[in-house]
């Protein structure tokens, strides 16, 4: 039983980390597109980043809800790392969203003032 639980936690944590990592990659690509003035592609990449971080967050939420249902949980360093990764990349996405608007202003393509 202990091994099954540990395997579930590792799988959940790795799924969160992978989704969050994909979000970071999309976020970087969005900024590269924005820097080049390709705002349509930048916005598409930023949407993919947001979709991926939502997927990561959903994975985290599943684990938290399982604990709330009374299922066995233990503190896992890997899962703590996964949660930290979500928070960090969410901040990166928030900053990239603002930077996209700044690039639009720099390129004379509008942007929110």
C-alpha cells in the first residue's frame, strides 16, 4: 500500500512539473515572438502557456482534494517542488502578459495603457 501511494505522488508531482515546464517554454516563446513584433503568434503562445499552467494547477488540485476526502497523504519533497514550480511559472506568465503589452507599445502596435 505504501508503495502505491508513493508511486501516485511521484506520478502526480511529475505530471505537474512537466505541465508547468511546458508552460514556461511557451512563455519564453511568446516573449521571443513579441520581441520580433509577431504579436499574433506571441498571444497564441501565451494562451498555450496559460493552458499548460492550468493543467498543472489542476493536477495539484486533485492531490489536495484527495487529502480533503481523507485519502492518505504525506509530505513529499517532489510535490513541494511541483507546487513551487507552479507558483514561479505563474508569476513568469503574469510578467510575460505585461511585457507583451509593453512590446506592443514599443512596436507602435497599441497595447493597454
